[in-house]
C-alpha cells in the first residue's frame, strides 16, 4: 500500500505535468515543421540544445544577465532552424524526404559535438542557470525549482501565443495556407519556401525554450538529454496528435509525463518507460489513417542513380566489366591476410567493423530496396543476439541458434515495420526509433543479457572462437 501511495503522490503528479509540458512543447515544434514541409526533423532537440549552451556560456562565463541571454539563445536556435531548412530541406527538395531526414541526423551530431566544444563545463543541470523571478516550492518533501515553475506557467502561454500567431496574423495565415496547398499559395502570391523557413525558425525557437527549461531540472549532458530520450517522447506526443493537432500534442505530453512519473515511482528503471512509449507510438501509428505503404512516395530512394551508367563501349573492356569481381577478390584477400599483420586489438576492431557492415547490409535492404528509413537496425540485431545466446547455451548447437536468431529478428522487424503497410515510409522511422529505445531496457534484464554480463563467443565443434583471431575469421566467413 505504501508503494501505491508514493506512486500517486501529488508531488509526482506535479512533476509529471511539468515534464510532460516539456515533451508537448517539443512535439509542437515537430508538428509545425511536419505540417509545413512534411518532414521529420531529427535535429529538432539539438537545435534548441545549442541555443541553451550559448545561454549558459553567456551567463556563467561572460556575466550577461539571464533575461538578456535568453532572447539571444532563442534567436540563435531560430536561425539554426531556418538554416537547416535552407541547407538541407531546400537543397534536397527533389530528392526523397528520407534523405533529408538522414541529413538531419548528421546535422544533429554536428550540433552535439559543437555544443560540447563550446561549453563542456556548463552542460550539467547543477550548473545550468535557472530563470529568475519564478518561485521555488516543495510538495511532499520533493523540491521544485524556478525552472519547474517557469515550465508550468510559460508553456501554456507559449502555445496560446503560437495559436494566436497562426490564426490572427498575416504571416501565420500565410504559413498555414502554404502548408495546406503550396501550389495555390504560390498562385496567390505567397512564397511556400519562405513560409517553410519561417516554420523551421519558429520550431527552432520553441526547441530552445524547451532546452532552457529542461536542463536545470536534469543532471544530464546535452547529447543524452535532447537526443533519443526527449525525441522519443516528443514523437510519441506528435503521433498521438496525428502529426497535426498542436493542443492535443501538448495534452498528450502531459499525459505521458504523468504516466511516466507514476511508472518511475514503482519501477526505478528509466528505460522501462521507453517500452511503454514504444507501445503507445506503435498503436498510434497503426490507428492513423494515411496513405497506404503500397503506394510509393514520389522520389523513392530506389529511383536514385548516384552514379551514371557506364557507357556501352566501356562495358566491353574486360578490366572494367570484371572490376567488381576483381575488387571483391582483392578485398577478400586483404581481409584474410590482415590478422597476420595486425595486433589483437586491431583485429578485434576489424571484427567490429565487419559486424557493423552486416547491419549496414540489412539497412541497405530496408532503405535502398524498400525505400523505408529504419533507425532500429541495431535493436533488431540485438533481439537475434539474445535468442542466439540462450539457444546456444541451452542446446550447445550454435547453428540452430544462428538460424533461430535470424527468424526471431525477422519477426521483430515485421512487427516494427507494420506501420509501413498503412503509412508513408517517413513515419516508419518513428516506430523503429521507439523500438531501438526499448532495447536499452530489454538487454539489461536477466532474461536477456543482464547487466554487465559477457554473452561469450561461439564454439564450432573442436574450434573455439574465444580467441580474437579465430573469431575474426568466423565473422569474416559469415560476412562473405
């Protein structure tokens, strides 16, 4: 009974509402970008985080007043949002949208690294400046700082202001018109490109506000805070809102925040909440009414020709005609002879490279041939790894474990890929990202690998792969 009382404590309800408003506000920015460009921006959180880093540096290092640094940080993130639209979305307009989404993943990593370089000593919540003028309070011995108060008060006001901007101002109406029908908007004298840039700038500003309010409440680094952790929750809110309804996204954020806090009050593992979010996202996507996955999105990846076709007269040259086989043979010879010249550490690194290459091959099938973006290929591989270890340990038959691992991974990939049968491939990335996050919890459980356990390497009859170089050759054979 004491556990239930603790779980439903008013303090955790307030904390859940405060955290959920952060999730919802970040989701509103995602929806704003999606409605204007039909595009999921995976750098959305990092754009705001970069502005928050600048704010922290200005306040902590340069002594700039907080209220002066906030507009600078928000304007900077708004500029980064507009810049990402100009450099990524606009330049890849005629390419599949999936390519642009992959580009935002790289953009996000660049911002994370650059943020650490700029301000490595101000990333933790304990050192991050809190908004002045907002009260602190305590509920059931749980302290709430000014950042919590600011979140509870400012987030609804921001959404009301954004709604008024979209419905009452000339730019807001133009933005909505361009998102609804770009061709008609262009005939009416509007510029859909400029309106899309405005939407990305607004989303960047909202992301900055999210980061500024979120960091003082967490002791996490930039990459951990606004990477998959917050993005997953924002995507869950946006999915529940059908990628369209901003007030519903905010309410979904509050609901997710409260449920998450109640779960954490009973289960101490943060990653367990990711499992619930994966279920929420999967159900929400399957319930959405959209274009069937059987209808190919214009400009699919399978239509791309990254290299021009070889002219007919060059195809008759034996060296060119057999170049692929010659290259493969040379690569195989180098791979076979490499351990003789490499240290054990370098050989172990090469083994990992081959493993990564196999996951890359699977991604090539899904993305290059299927035209779908999967962000959960390593999670799919992990499910097979768990099955192979348990089957091999129980039966001693590694080959049976190998086959069952592949079948299990195929089944999980089918489950995660179900939204692809109902929706365009862009939203499939949402479910695969959520699935990947659940594996962080699953792999730590006793029925999987358990915390800190080494699963071991295969034994093939009289041959043991416990040594580095025999294991390398085993992986090389599997890869080939």
